C-alpha cells in the first residue's frame, strides 16, 4: 500500500517515513521545507521514496500529487509547531495548521483515501494540576495560539468523519525527543547552550511538567495505528515518563559533564501550561502498543547523537537565527 506523509522531512515524521518504508509500504513525502524541514533527515532513504516540495495550503498542488500518486493512506503531520513563535505571531499557525488540514481532508475526500491519520498534540487538552491524566474523551481546552490551531485541525478531522464519512483517525502524541530535533525545542537548545558553555534559560522555576516520548516509539505507534487503528477513534500516544523541565535540564548537564551553574531562570512565557499527562491505556489495550525506550536511555542516545552531529546542529541554529531576524524584525 502507498502512504502519503505530509511534513515528512520534519523531525518526527521523517522517522515515521523510514519505519513505514522498512515495513514494506510505498512512501510519498510532501513537505514545504520551511526552516524546520530538512532533507538531511531523509537523505538515506531518498532514492526509495517519492518527494514533493509543496505547501499543503496550496490546494492545486496537493490535488495534483493525490491524483498522480493515489495514496491509500494519508498521515497528515505538516504543521507549524513552536509555542513561543505562535505567541509572537499566530497567523502562520492558523494558515498552515487549519487551512492546510482543510486542504488535505478535501484531497482525501476527493481521491477516496482509505485511512487518514490526523496528527494533533497533547496540547489540545490544555493543562493539568499535579494529578490525573488526559483521556481521549477529555474536553479540549487549548491555551496557546499553537494549541488552538491544532485543536481546530483536530476538530476539522472529526467534522469530515461525521459529515462526509471520511475514514479519519485522530492521533494525539505527547512531547517527542530524539535525533535530528530542531534547536528551538528544549533538549537541543539546552545541549547547544551547554556545549558552548552559555547560560541556559529556564522558564519560571522550571517546574512545568511534560511527558517525554522517544521518537522511535512514536514511529512504532504510527505503524500500529496504520495497521490496526479503528476509523473514527482517537488515540493518545505517550510514555508515562513525566519530568519537570528543570530536571530534564539537569539530566542533560549531567550527561554532558557540565555543572548546574549554567542554569539561568527567566521570566515565564505567557499562558505556560503547567502539566501534560496522557492516559495511553486505549492504544496499549486495543492495539498492543507499548513504548520501548525509557527516558534515561532515550536522552543519552539523543545527547550522544548531538555530540556526533554537532555540525548539523550548529548549521541549524544559524538558520534559525536568520529566520528570527527576518520573521520578527520588531
């Protein structure tokens, strides 16, 4: 069967593309190659896939790819993802995450896609206190422009399921980490700052809690959902590996042989959600998926990879600096 993956040159779904390829699927990747997309992530499989550099908001281009490739399965992951950037300017998030999702759903409807995985995020649920978990049936209460845009995409998928009987499955993963993650997210930012012996900014007191999922486990979950997921269902994908941000920073410094003196607490960001925690009993019990990589092992693998690929990381941080200069001159 043929799978079309949007955002397949991104951090998470480049890995998903490789897992799908290794499982015997034909893989088509659609990616705009914004600042966060990178062909380096798929260079080793490029001769085995088909790749289209297009914007998912461009309906004409998207329809042409669907007409040419006729994918049976769509994994829609293309999105703007960084909360801080959405706070500065939410418009690109609404355009990419809402309009882009609309275009993909329309294409899937027109070309009779057999299964459509709509990838959203645990941030659609809002925040939790110290106890409890989000379930697939929990109300959606997003608190940032990014989260609102992903919640809109989430609900768009649900509306196409209900209104047009489009075979949509909704997937809500927790925080991912691993190799090739772009240096605007916590772990690569901390690594790079520590590598350069620079101060590491930590929001507030670093007590916000996130659930950390190694990217390979996410890829395995996507395969399980492709093969056994039930149309119309929602699946949380998490690890139960919850950590305070400050503890993640300290763990990285310990692995790198650096001291905690590099930590610098800074003003918290607006609307910063305190805690996310997913109940993943549904995907475990119904589809038989379990995360395989614990946080300590996954973090060590990730830091070792960054040490070996420091040139890639330095190149990306320079690209990111230039992007911010252009996009946010104010």
